[in-house]
């Protein structure tokens, strides 16, 4: 399949390293415990039948970009939020079935939908249970004025300038009633 070949090659080229270096695309996850957790989820998915298309060994809290195919639907890698450089690839014949698979989750942060059909883009927007739908790009695309966040068990509130100002503002009320 041409998409598999192109995606595998693109993921394999993503450079892991020091985020201060311009050529680095993949930086560290939050800490080594998180990296070990992600690594264990990848290993468990592979034992369950997922095929590794791109990826490699963890180095401390650094994980290379990883692409897997046919991740088991009952695995942590499929059911939970990874928060690491991991993507799963799964084929589908029916677009509505693909949307239902996305919604079959306790989480709903963001979704990236790649389609050349406006009807599919609008159906994804209408049906996906996520905080944001990005058409034609990955869901890490963001502009500070956008309300970035999720629904269900994905996060609390929204990020962005307006929401940061609200978070740093203490709303107060004073009522004085003149008894006279």
C-alpha cells in the first residue's frame, strides 16, 4: 500500500534529539517513567499482534517516532492517551466506521483527519467526540488564539491566550446594600 510505504518512510526520517537543535523533531517525553510506560505499551501491543513499521529503542526519556499497524483494540496503546511519539495505522472500508472507532474511547483530545472530500471533513466535524478536529494536518497544529483542549477524560478546560487570562484572573463580587 502506497500510504503505508510513504508514512513509514516519513516517520523513520523524524529526528530524535535535543529540542534546542533545529533539526530535531522528536524531543523527550516528560520523564523516564513515562518513556518506560510508553515502551511497555508498544511492547504489549506488538505481543498482541501489532506490526512495528517504524521505531526503535528507548534512550532514557527519549523514544523515536514509532508507527505500528493493526494495534489490538483492547491494548493500552489503542485505548488510552499515549502522550508520546507513537501513531497507529489501521485500514477501514467505511468512513463512518472509522469515526465510530475514534469515538469508542474514554478520551477525546484532538483528531487529525486527512481527506480530500469536504463531505468527510464535515461529517468528521459533526460526529467526532473530540475537543478539536484538524483537517489535513496532525492535531498538534495550533495557534495560541485557538481553544485547544479535549472532552471526555481528556484534560480539563482549554489552552490559549483567552483561557490563560481567565485562569490567571480571580473573579470577585462585592455587593453593598444600604440598609437605609
